[in-house]
């Protein structure tokens, strides 16, 4: 939902900051105060095109910034992640800068430069029949009803109402699996001509690697042994020399230690402490003897073996050739071998695999047809209930001359949503043919239709901001109070921003903002004020009686606010 809106140097707005809240946010004000300008600024956050003419006179650029809370909107976070945009704090900051000089606007998403198309895709995507794309802001009015015009959106609402979502999600997974299988079978068919040639090549590669009989890490073992054999003479010389100095020589370390330990043994009678002091030397002599024996054996094993060296160098040379083709290590070469063997298996058994995949496609398509038929039936039944529910709501909103129709039609082609096409329509009487909502001209009636649908369908699983403009057009008296109550009901767990001229509607707001137009030194300026209790009573009284607020209108305003709490 929209946490805050900042607008500067836009039309008659100098600098405005609105901290929106969850629930029902009311915007009211005098005619010409700037309500339409604020709506246009929200339109820019949704991806509307910008024009330099909207920049405030005397300013170089206009800036519109919106801060959205993404809690509960994992779909938006995934979309941002796919775009490479960080949303780790569960917030999205949208910034539009409109320049006078370039007559263009720049788009920023969480501080990063982006495109208008990306902004639309994130904040207010057009819903497509092939899948769900839930907007962050849903605007309904005279000129902003894109989602309400979309058949895909109609299908989403009907499925939400009928409880088809879970079945539809499972259907979409199976549909995606069938699509993937079709691609795989088509690839197998296309590769039929080159299969034999490819198989020969892969078999050659497989045999070439298998012939060497590699083990993981073997290249290091071969290199170490080759190095020892090449430098065997030097190593043998060192081992013999070290063994002689430590043990075998007349003046060896062992001989000297033996002398010292023998003299210490003679002195123990004089001072027994010498036994404790000299004990480590006894251990050292044992260790040196052990090392000397190992050096002697090591030197014997270093006898030259030209045949073994040639064998290792030949193996290492073959390994280097494989490394150029398949990987820098034995492990990588063996991994390449596994992949080659997998592909060889597929090619050798292509006909069998093709048959298995085609059989699976046929089985899954049977499941899809049955599931699509079931979902279509549920949609048809649900459409009748939705029609009745919305009809009752419209009558409640003083739209008795409008009949709401949910047209559900089976389609030949299967999509990820099934085999149903849904469209919301209206007609003035039974004798008239239903007309698509796209031909319904009145923004106020469109807003009330959406209000009725939302009231019947219930809250969406995706929290968002609903912006209602002109929802109270042509409404007064008891009907206005009903509109307010319905807006209040929809706002539970969601966010509703409603521009209204009606005191009955305004009284139901969780928060109330007043848009005022002030005459500055040089120009007219728009100001937005969050109203507290007394000021709110005065504003509702103004909506009741006009500019001349009376004690009667103030008392009526108090009554409306009290009644809204019931």
C-alpha cells in the first residue's frame, strides 16, 4: 500500500507531502483546489506519460515520489528481484522527475534508474488473460479504469469469488509441464536427422575419456609421482646424507646423544634430578632413530624406474589433451563424461523417450480437459451468484436501472487459466443486449460497479491501494451513507483512497486530508492538511452547507462522525 506521497513543482503544487494510512483515506476540498492534480501525480506513479507543461511555472523540474509498503506482496518483490532491484526492507520508492528542458521524465525504482515500462509492470500492470498480475494501485474513475476493463481481471475476480484459485494454480502447473514436454518432443523430432552424427561424436568423446580410466584428483597424484621420479637421484642423495648425519656416521647426532645420556646416567648418583632433565633426550633419540630408519627405506624406494616415468609422462600427456577439451581437472572431465553418457542414453533411446513423453502429454491433457471443464462449470455457477450479489449492491447504491452481467464463455483454445473467457457487462433492461464495461462512459458508475464487486467478492489475497474517484457522482442522502459504509468495509486489511464531495462518505474515513488552494505572493499554491477532530468537523460541515458554516451544519457533521463509528 501507499505509505506516503511527495509532490513538488507539479502544476499548481509547490510542495506537498501526504502520509497515507491503512484503511480509508479521504481527500476533500473546494473545486479547483488541486484534487485532480494530485490524481494526475498518482497517475505518474502508475506509469502515465509525463509532459513538461505540467512543471510548475518558474521551476526546472517536477518531482513526484511514492513510498510503497510491500508486506504481503511477495509477487512484487519477486518481480523487482528479477529486474535486479533490491527490496530487502519491504519497501518500494518510485520517483518520477519531469524536466522542462528535455520534455521527458526519468523513472527511479528504489534509487536506481529504470524505465516507464518497468514502472508500469511493477505498480500497475495490465492484467492479461494468460495470468495474474495484481497492481499496487488500482485507480477507478472517469479516465482510469484499465484493470476493470480487462477480461483477465474479470476472470481473476470471479475465480477469487468462486474459490477456484487453488484448482487454477494446480492447473497452471500442469499446463506449464505439458508445454515443456511439447517443446522437448519437438526438439527430439527436429534432431532426428542429425541424431546419428551427433551420437557418433558423443560415443567417440565418451570412449576417449573412459579409455583413460580417470579418478577424481588423479592429476595431482601423477604430477607428484612424476616429480619424485625425475628428481630421484637428488632425493636419494639427501636421504642417505641425512641418515648418515643422524644415525650411521661416527659423529652422528645419535652417537653424540648416546654419549651425553651415558654420562648423565653416571651422574645420577650425585644428583637424581638429572634423570628428569635428561628424559626428553631419551625420547628424542628414539624419534631420531625412527626417522633414520624411515629415511633408509625411503632411499631404497627411490631407485630409478625409467619405465614407470615414461608411463606416467604418457598418462599425464593424455590427461592434458582431455583437459583442453572437457575441463581443467579430472573431476570436471568426469562431470563432462556423465553429461555425455546422459545425452548418449537419450539419443540411443530417443524413440522410446519420445513415446514416453507423448504418452505423458496425452495423460496430462486428459487431466487438463477434465479440470478445465470442472473450473468452467464452477465459474458458470459462481457467475450467477456474483450477478445477484452485485445487483443487490447496485440497487443499494441507487443504480437500479443498471443490470450487471457476468458473461462466461467456453473457449476452444486452452490457456494456463483453463478454457473459460469471462467478461463483466451491463445493460439497462432485459430487452437490451449486454454491453462490455469498456463502453460504460460514466466514471462514477464504473467506480460504484467496482465498489459493488469488491463488496461481494471480498478482500483480495494481495493487499493494495484502491483509488476511488467520482464514486459519489450523482449520489446523495441515504445512498451516500451506504457508499461510505461499503468503502469502509473494503478498506479493512487494504487501503482505500477516496476523493469525495459528500459529507456522508467523508465521515467514514480513518484519516481525512483536506486540499486547499492558497494565494501566495506570486501564484496560487495547493496545500494538503491532515485534519484532526475539530478541523474535520468543520470540513464535513463545509461539505454539508458550503462556505458558510452554521451551527446546524456543525451539529450535523458531529452526528455523521458519531454515526460512522457504529
